C-alpha cells in the first residue's frame, strides 16, 4: 500500500463494534442498581450497559473535577495460576510478562499470527505464579482460549474465568482516593501505590484493588464478588461519588490515548501502526503469535494520530479524511471532548501531516494532526 492510497478494508473503522444484537444480551450483575440510578442503557459488547445517567458531559466533568464510579463488568477477566503460569503467558503476549514485577500491573498486547493486534489487555501480576488478565470488551473469549490452548498437558497451570463470578468497578477522578476513604476505609486507597494491584479482604471476600491513571486521572479498579460490589456501588453513591456510563468512559479514554481493540486497531494494524511498539518484546527464545511477522516490520507507512477539529462540527467513526484534495483515510473513532472543548478523532494516516480536512456530514472541517494522547495529565494540570 502506498501513502495516500486506501485499499478496500485497509485501516478502516470496525463498524461492527456498534452492532446491536437481535437476541438477548448479557445482564450486568448490578443492573438493578443502575436502574435505580436512572441509567440510560443500550446493548453494547454483548451486554446491556449504562451509556449515561445524569448526562455524558456532566459525568466527564465530574470525573475530571471530583470522582465517578464506572461499572466495567463487561470486560473479560480470568486468573492464570500455577508454577508455570508466567511461562504460559510468555507464549501468548507480544509484551514480555517478566517486565511486570509481582504486585504490578501493565498493558500488554496479544497478536494474531500475521502480527495484527488481537487484543490490548491489562496484566496484573499478583504474586509469583498468580496473574489476573483483564481483556478488552471484545477479546474476552479469544484471549482466554489462546491462553488455555498454550497450557501444555504436563504443566501445573489453571485458567479460571471470572466473568460471571465477579464485578469490575472503577472509581476515577482527582478526588478518588479521598472520597473512597468513606467507602472502603482510610487505609485501602493509600495502601495500593500507583501501578500496582493488591488482593485484600473486603466484606469477608478476597478482592482485587488496582491503582492506575489510564484515563489521565487517578483511578482505582475493584474486582469483587457481586455481593460486595453491590455494597461498594451503593456506598460510593452515598459518599458523593457519581455514577458514570460508557459514553463518558470512551470519551475520556480517547482523550488519554487509551485505545481498544479492535475498534481502534482495524486490519492491517500492527502494534507499530498503533503506536504501541514499545509494548512489543522480540526475542529469539520467546516465540509468540505474530512474532515472526513483527520481526520483519522495520517501518510503517501509516501511524495512529489524533485529529483536533476546528469549528463546531464533529466527526464520527468512518468520516473520510482528505489532504490537499486527496482522500487519505477515515476516522476509526471520534467524539466531542468536553475537557478540550472541541471534536477529536483518531485515524491511521501517513506520517508527516500537519493539517487535514474531515468530512463532517458533507462539510469538510479543517483539523490539526496531533500526537497522542490529547490529554496526558489530569485536567487540574491543564492550566484551566
């Protein structure tokens, strides 16, 4: 493929990610609490999920100024335990699991045989021989199946799916730690340093608490039993932590450059196209799916970039992009950023572009090409 020439199916957005199933979708364990909080639901990623409660922009603002709670229970999650658990994961992920020390968390990439991205996951190295894998919203079955298939008959490794046995709640915002003290006590937030995951007792059950800045704000992940999760959700709302839905999460993660597969990694995107080459660890003694293909990728003719639109019009997924009157690509995702006060989008474009035009429902809107992330630090540090 030559720069400036889009071939059918090349780097085009995964429209199927918005597919609405005709049959029954999965129900979140805490759906009754979301109904009580006046959710606005929609079937997404095979689950009926809360899109918003009070309002998408209000929820984004609350997350940037105070704290909100998200129900992320539609994400896949499974434990990999046993003496050879790390060896099994090393056969699957392009990211070297050994770079993640015990108690730490880190993003990792799983690839297909041709080097294209299968999923972008979070690996939680809880202790020696004990891992929790949190997959993207559409990779829960494929990634778990790949890990299960990598376990050899003589290895002491157990892969246990926790999707139906737990809930995953995330509290995000600059006041997350402070407001969580009224919910889980004064010691828990401070006991989990940034970038780590600890297993603790909550309500008499073993729970996982992880601390990160994925959305460019302070964030705490909780993997809990549904019973304890119900208490955490209700007590969080009582403490003034607002509920927030998928629309706010997706906007904030795009602002923070936290892409998901396959929505923002359409074929033929490899980690190098997606700006995730730093997560690829090539080694002759550690083959993994796609390693041979990735060894031969020396440079790419398209890279994932951000677009910051001028004016009031907004782009959307699949909006066409032109430069100097020539069509060069399409947006793989696009939202309105309340924090930046403008429309933003992601696209795979030839390197070196500074300005392009985006088709916003028939009107060509100028846009700056900017590096990711759009927001690299908490909003309180943006000088607003």
